[in-house]
C-alpha cells in the first residue's frame, strides 16, 4: 500500500513537471512566418491578458505587394477594350514596374495577382495588387511609389514629345504650324506616357505639325520657318515643328 501511494505521488509530480514545462515553452512566442519584426508593443514586465494583446508585428518583405488604384475613367477605358480587359485580369500579360522616390525604376518587375471585385465607395476606385520579388529590400511596407503598366498597345496612337505639351490652369495645349506657316494654339487631351512622349487622345490629327522646340518663343499668329525634327524627337538645326502622325507604341 505504501509502494502504491508513493508511486501515485511520483505520477502526480511528473504531471506537475509536464504542466510546468508546457507553460514554460509557451513563454517563447514563435512566429509562423518569416519577415522583419517591428517595434515591441508590450515591454518586459507588462501583463499579458490574452490573445487580444499584440506583442509586436511581422512584415513579410520578400515577396512584397504593391497596391495601386487606377482612376474610374481609366478603368472604364480598359474595360471597353477587349484586349486591355484581358491584360488587367489577375495573371494577365501586363508587367508592372515600380518607380522609386528618386525617380529611378526598381530592377524587379511584378505581375497583377489580385483585383478587388468591388469599388471603394469612398473613392470610387478599384484596388489592384501586384506581387514583386524583393531580395534587396528596396520596397518597404508603407512606402509610396509610382507604378507603370507595361504591355498595353494602342493602334495608330498620336505621340508628341513631352516638352511640346504646355500645361496651365488644368489645360493642356500644343502649338501647331497651321496654313501659311503661322502658329496656332491647339488644346489637347494628353492622357498617358509612352517613354518620353505624351499619348494624345484628342485635339490632333495625323499630319498636324507640332512645335517641339522653341515653344516658349512662339505665340499665336506668329510666322515661322518650320524645320522637321529629327527621327529621335529632337529638332534639327534651326529648331522647328515635328509632324504628328499615327504610331503604334
């Protein structure tokens, strides 16, 4: 009887040891994902009441996600074009580039992996999310960057160098050489970039002669001696207009 009683005491002590070991193991919080640990929310000695208390946060840096919201007008234009509508779907053929705050593009490119199925009622925009490999940690959570979508094509688009488009009071204007080699202002709608050129949606027709260099010196009604611009978009000696024409970027 004493032996059985002693054995029961040993078993009880072993149970207490197991419970103590389990409680001790739970004092070490092990993360289920790898990433960068943020600042400590609860300091040493603070009372932890339960799961609602946050000790710290972990941000996954590689891969990293970039969220952007195109305007409603841009989204509508994409939806109406069958080819563009396929490209903006998750897993589509678009390549997403990130421009860092210093104006230089990041070396890596991403792909659209998620599109919010509903619009944000506060802004009327739709969220797109692209995934990037981030081994150099160039992108950080909370960082603001610019996004370029590469892969769209526009048939017979009219392009003019960015320096030819004047912007003032919310209006975009170019100077064209009209009949008789006289300067005339023309209001345009430049909506997107293709390299260092504006894509002109409205206001120009193929064959219009747009002044590229010397725009600041030109004024309406002025007579000029037009000189065609070089193939690279820079004006030839004498400085003059470049013709606007159909182009497929």
